[in-house]
């Protein structure tokens, strides 16, 4: 006896699962982009803080801000991360910590870095913009 095979079952299952798979793909992509942009800003803040730690206290602030945003002290070229501007980079703070001996510490902070999603919504699921909290780095100053 011959059994008949249902035709089109796989196509129907694919049609039902495709929106869910597409949504998962887009969410994963956007999450990865957010992590990459956040990591870029963290690395640039760390690099600028290291630059300031090798300079005399309360000097080279504009150059450090340029280093955070543009990746160079001259402030030329595009921003390292989309939406990053010099206005978001707070003035560095130098502190004398400890006693006998005291340690000079410099802290640099980027405030309210916005991550803008490529997709506003997919299948009714909203991908809103995210504003990261303060991103800062502190280092001992050799000077």
C-alpha cells in the first residue's frame, strides 16, 4: 500500500518560522553593533586617559578630547563612533590620592553616548535608541 506524502508542508513551516528567525537575526546584529560601538568608545577613553597620564596635570585637555572622539590629537577626520562628539567628553579630573606617597590620578569620562539602531522596528518590535551611562577611565599619572 502506498502512502501519500503531504506536499508543501515544509514551505508552510518555513513561512511560519521566517519572521521569528528574521527577528532573532536582527536583534543579534543590533546587539553586536552596540557592543562594538561601546567597545570603541571605551578604548578611545582609555587611550586618551593614558595620554593625559603622561602629561603635566591640567594640560593637554583639548588634545585628549580630540583623541577620544577622532583618535588623534589634531581632531581631524571622522568620529571613531557614530554620534560621538567633543561635547560629550567631560573635562578630565586630576586627584591626589593616598598619603606618603601621594598618587596623582587622572580620570576622563564620556557622558551619555547614544547608540542609534539601524532598524526602528521589525514586525512591531521596536528597536529604540540606547543611551549608555558614563564611560570613564582612571590612571595613575607618572608626573
